[in-house]
C-alpha cells in the first residue's frame, strides 16, 4: 500500500492557525465549490428512513480548490490545441503544484481544522490537493455543519446515507469537494455477461454472438494480442519505457492473470503493481465475495496492446477524488489511463480540476462509454464520467479479423455501445463545434457534449479469466474492454514520441476532431458506418455510437504530428 506523505511546515501551520481562529471567532461559515446533496433528496424522491449511528466511522476525502481556475482552464485548452504555441508544453506534477495547487498555508489550515474537530488525517498530499480523514459521524457533522441521514433509494432496493444539506466549514479556505459523504451511487464496472444480455433482450444465447470465430483463444475467442494485431499490426512498438494506469474500486487476484497467460500460451513480461490510495484492500478473492472480473480484463486488454510496458499500475480506492489524485501525482507518472467504471455524482463538475490537471501534465484518460445503449442520467445506462468534456469516451464495436491473430477485416457498431447526448448537461466542447462534426445525419446536439469519441471491439468475443474459476470464452463483452485497449495504444504512441524527442500525446480530442473533418480521416481510423445502438445509428464520419471509429496503426503518427 502506498500512502502519499502529508506535508507539514510548523511556521506556516502556526500562521494559518491564527488566521483560521480569527475567522472562526467571526462565526463565518464557508461553503464548497461543488454540490453534495443529490437531486433525489432535494426533490423528495428519496424518503428519509432514519439516521446512522453517531459512532459510525466515516472515511472522507477533503479536496482543496486549485488556484487560478481560469488560468488552469486556459492552459488545459492551450496544451491540447494544435494551433496554440503552448501545444504539448506540459507541466510536471511539481510545477503544477507550484502554479495551481493550494498554498502550503491553505493546506495546513485545512489539516489543522480537521484535526481540531476530531478527524484523524490518514493520507493525502498538497500535490494531490486533498486530505484523507477518518472519524465518527458526530465529528463529521460538527466539522461540516450537516446532519447525516439514511434515505430509501428511489430506484434501487437499498438504503443510502447522505448529508441533509450542503457542507460548510468555519475556515477561510473554501473547499472544492468532500468525497465520501454519501453512497447514493455505488460505482459499477461497465462489463456485461452474454447470458444477462440475452435475457434482458429476450433472445436466445446463441443469437447474441455471430463473430466469435476468428480469435486465437479457446473457441475462437479474442485475446489481448488479437486486438493488438487487428488495430496495430506487427509493428515494433511495445510500450517500452511507458506506464499505463487503471482506475479500479476493488483489488484483484493476480493469480487470475497468471492463469490467463498460461491458458493462451503466452508469458506476461510487464510488472503489475497494485496501489491502494486510501487503505482500500488491493486483494479481491472470490472466497470473500469479491469479483475481480473487471479488474483482470482491464489488465489483459492493456497488456495485450502494449506487451512491453515498463509497468502497469492499478490504483484502488473508495472515492473517485482519492484515486485520481494519486494518478496525477504518483512517480512514475502514468501517461495513459483507463477507466471502465461508471457512477452518478451529485455534481458532474467534481473531477474537472483533476481532468484539467491531467491535460496539462500530458496524461490521456480513457473512459468506457457504457454497455446499455443510449445514455441516461442514472441507472444501467448512466453516462458519467463518459460524458465529461475533459476525457476521451470510448464506445464499442463488433470486430471481425481475417484469421486468428490476424489483421482487421470488418467492423460494425456494437448493439449496446453507450453514447448519445450528455444527460448531465455538460456543455458542448469547442472541438465538437467544428463545422462538419455535428450533422443532421448523426443527430448530435449543438449545445451539449456528444459521445463517444472513439471506439474499439466490445462484443462478446473475448477470453477472460477471473475469480480462480474456469476461464470463459465468448462470455463477457462491453466497452470495458475497449477503454484499456486505447490506453495501451497511446502507450505505443508515447514510446515513439519519447524515442524521437517529442512530447506525449496527452488529451487528443481537439486534435483528432480537427483532423477528422478533413480528407485524412480514413488514414488513422476505421470509419464504422453500419449498425445501431439505441436511439442512434453508426454512419459516415462522426456518430453517437462509435464516435470517429476504431484505430488504425497510422493514428500513432497522426497523434504525434
């Protein structure tokens, strides 16, 4: 387990304490920049059913705001804009902290405030802009001026906890967010089982998969190396010298990874490191009712695309801010990141400062767009974080290869690929406003963010091993497979960039949207033009099922121009 060091400076602490006490004597209550109370509570759909015990222990992640948010926004846009003189002029994590992170005095003020209110600081760092704290509910209520309540979930058969109002403090520092104050939305992996899909659609199991015959795995299933052969080919790039990171809410059993490679007749050469960001266990064993299926398939797809990585790091935690904070500060810094989880935050802007930080540090963050067709606000088809404007949203396709371990042959849209118009009402980014992107044919929005951006195979055509049980062929699918594939592909591009003295790829949506409305579109992408998912159809150029399509090997050169 790795815990970031909490930085303390005695002189700065004393000065900050004096300022904090002075403000506290003025009885000033400062709120936060983000929302914490879900609409279901505000609207009365969630019925209160009591209160948690005051002695119950809570683990929170207290996030400080960045300095100069307008400046950060401008820089994040500039480093990703091919027409800007700042294009690909990235900052290191230390440089980011110096320019945009909280001051040492502010950080120490928040630390002292938490300790004086009986909350124990267990982790966090100034570089990560957060403090992890632990304490009983009565202490949390006093520190943040809330009352914790239990509510009946409006759409799930369970009770969740939440504050009854927005948190405030008696500090001069206005917090950005406090993660862990509620469990209204439980993060879930974006992977789906073929039998569950068939039952939901009312079709036979045999009718689900029609192309599970051209992989090199058992029963013609696809392995990670098959995806590399289809989308990259037999080139020399392996991801050497690069690191890929995976965002996970549960740990794994690496014995499953060994089983996977043994069964497909290959050997993994990449060190896999499990990192707990907040004390969450990195172990996930079936005997303890923990399912590591998502975590294992994420690893195999990233390693299949980039089999020569210097390392793959799996970050495991209980709150989104703690996980992503660690991903933006850890050394070595992973430049390609995959996320195959979805959840519904009270405020869809909560992670934006971290996403902007990733952009200015040259990190590329891929999120699975989902496996339940057209995006919705919540439930199985929830969009977030796949509809955030600061990430690259990855949709799904149905891929056919020429042979086992062979080249790309054809591709159609996967029938359950997540996509559509942002239900979280995320404003349309500038790169989707380029003429030729949103058309009457693709039915996209001219005011809200559209997705996905890109795609890769997601059909029920994969070989998987998990939970130390019999491995499965052609049983699981989903955009969960596609997001880590893209992370591995970008690791190949970053390897080439490093070898030629160029900067990493970074957040590439502004670049590829501008490129793909030109005649060079077909050079780097397979344009997936057929197939339907929910309310939208795949078509020529950008669409709301597969985005711009799946990658060709030439996209590596295009991303580095």
